[in-house]
C-alpha cells in the first residue's frame, strides 16, 4: 500500500507541476503579445470595442440597446432607413414601421412608387396608407432587413412599429428607459 500511495502522490505532484508550467507559458505568451503590439495599441483596441453612447452591450450572447424616454414619456430613436438618417418614435400600437412622405422620399421611395390603396385608423383619425418594404432599418448596431412598412399621409413623425419590434429577441419599457435585445 505504501508503494501505491507513494506513486499516487508522485502523479499528483507531476500533474500539479504540469498545470503550473502550462499556466506560466500562457501568461508568458500573453505578455509577449502585449509587448509585441505595444501597450498603446492594446489600449486603443480596448477603447474601440467600448459601446457607443446610449447603447450598452450586456452579456456575450445578447446585444442590448437602451434608450431613455423624453419628458413626455416617448422614446425617439435616431435610425437609418435604407441608409437615410431619420428620427422614429417607438410605437408599440403601430402594426408597421410607418414613414411620413418626407421620410419616405429621404429613404429613396419616390412618390410615383406609392399606391395609397388602404385606409387606416390612427390616433389622429383616418388616413390613406401606401404599403412598402424597407430594405433596412438600422438603430445603433442593430440592422433588420426587409421590413414591412407603410407611408401615411398627414403623419407628423415616422413610427418604429411592430413590424420591426416583433423581430427582436425582446423589448421592455421600465423606469423610463426602453431596452431592446437581439
């Protein structure tokens, strides 16, 4: 038994020593890598990976953006629709992303393409609607492609509706902040 116990202990010491050698080698490679690329370059790379203002990335598997509500409790996001910059009011009561005629033109949708063949009821009353498909709607780092949308006559601000929001992993309004995850 003493011989078996002695060899077991020797195997444990060897295993422990091998683990330490591997840990030390890993640390040495890391230090060499930092020295090779330079500490300034290493810090620059770390700064470039920081999230942009008003956007936070939480966890490695989920991307998250957080937007504060304005004084009236509305969330207005800066977006790019088909590459054109515009502001969209987040509206969970809107079935579709809905653009004003001016924002539709900015997004490359010409008035000749619009067929106002639907009527819809809005908070401001009845309006004529032209269905469209948007190539891309982007907010922050998030892009959603081929988004069903509409152009509405007599609309004051474009809306980020459910045709965009339903394609997210989640969205939540809490403590005056909209959190969207994908």
